[in-house]
């Protein structure tokens, strides 16, 4: 479970570092209605008032399986995370129009069956963002939590520093327009991680009394991460002596390697008159294989899709997992006009 908790934390931080995109989770998503007289084209731009605080209530549910190299059977992965996330527009450069922002998780809880609940603490993140949502100069990442088997704090900061909030096109767009973003995350002693996303302006919808542009976004991230070996005390040498810890040594000579792919699909409702996200929802699917030493080949391909079973034959037995790690996350983020209690007074 040690490696599992680190993986879950990494996924959570990546969710927070990217725009609040979010597959439809019933009862949580507000259905849209038609927009009267929508514009033929428009520029999607964020609009803030000075010192404005925007609150988003986020829910992330995860389910799947994992099998570590030391295990012969799969273990279930189940979690439910709730967060109160705040965007604080601290000040604006009137020359460039760039906002100095603070992103802050002021309340968070993760519930894992059989392990109970735990509070989630994420330090505030300072950044700069232009009106199109392009993020730069991210600060305050050094104290972020651990990442799988890698140097604590700094490595996760290195990852998040290179994650680009690509935002919207800086020109008018209309329904049916698409745009792509590609970049690479470079990490010390790791293979470069390519990131590619595609967005599609689907339609206009009215959600919670806001006229919105509905955007569909997909991305795919193949990755390979090395996990440093765990260490344990080594017994002292010498006949007749009691075994005493002398120094830490690796349990196994070779590090573990996680190779896999993360895929995401999201829908975002952006209120184009007010310049804010109203709600977003989506899924993230993570599949990976865990090996000792350098992987001999890329992540195993998913099994071919089989024909639908014949109802007359009854329910077929569940198929075994194809990978060591298979997890699916469903995430929902919704704008909440109510400012969190006690937040903001000390920041203004």
C-alpha cells in the first residue's frame, strides 16, 4: 500500500495542477439547456475582479486493481476524495494583463475502504495566468508530497513546473473548432514524458443560469518512472553477536519501474460572458505494469475486444486484469458562489 498511496497522491496533484477539467457522474452533473441567440464566434477569456476568490467543490472517485512485484494476487483500489479548491486573483499587471494567482486546497479528505479517511494537505501554489488561461511562473511547489519512489518534494515540483495549463486559443473560435497542445516533461534520470491533448468546442449550453461554451478535451500520457528500492536495516556481522542494525541497504538491487499510460477525457462548461468555469467532469484511466529493473518491453497492449456474450448463456465470468495497475478515476468540479468561511480575509 505504500507505493499505492504515492501513486494516488501523484494523480491527485496532477489533477490540481491542470485546469479544473473533469466523465459524467450521475446526480452530480448539472444538465445543460439551449442558449438563446449564441454568438457565431467568440474569444474564450478568463475575467477576474481584483482580489476575487472563486471556490470549486471537487469530487474524485477511483476504483481498480493493483498487483505489486512482491504480491501474487491483485488488491482492490477504491477511494473517494472531496476537495474545496480556491482560485484567488491577487493582483493584475495592467501592462500585460497577466494575473498573479494563488491556487489553494483549503479542505480535503480521502476515504479508502478498509483504511479509513485521511486529511489531504496541499500547500498554496502561486502562479501567473493570462486572460486565455496560459499559466507560467509556478511557485510554492517545493513542499508538495512524495512521488513514487523518487526524491521527495523536488521531483514532484519539477513535474508540476513543466505541466502547462495550455488554456484557450488567443483568437476567436466557433462551434466545431479544435486545437491541439503538445509538450514534453523532462525529469532527472527518467525518460522524457510526452504530453498531448486535443480540445473541441462542441456547442453552447446554459448551465446554472450561465451561458456556456462546452469544450471536450482528451489527452494521453505514456510514462516510465523508476522507483528507488525500499531500504531496511542490515544485521551486524559476527558470530555470536545479536543482529543489530548497522546501516540501510536496498532490499533488492534493482529499482522497480512503472511503465504505462494515462488517458483522460473531460467536458468543461465555461461561462464566456463572466469568464469563469462553471463545471467540469471527466474520467482518467491509468494502466501500468510494474517490473524490477529496466522494462523489457513497453506496457502490454490491452486485450482485444471480444464479441458480446449471448444472454442465453448467462453472465460470463469477469476477465482478469491485463496490467499490474488498472485504475479509473471519475472527477467532478463545480463552481460554488459561496465563499469559504474564514478564507480570504488574511490574504487580501
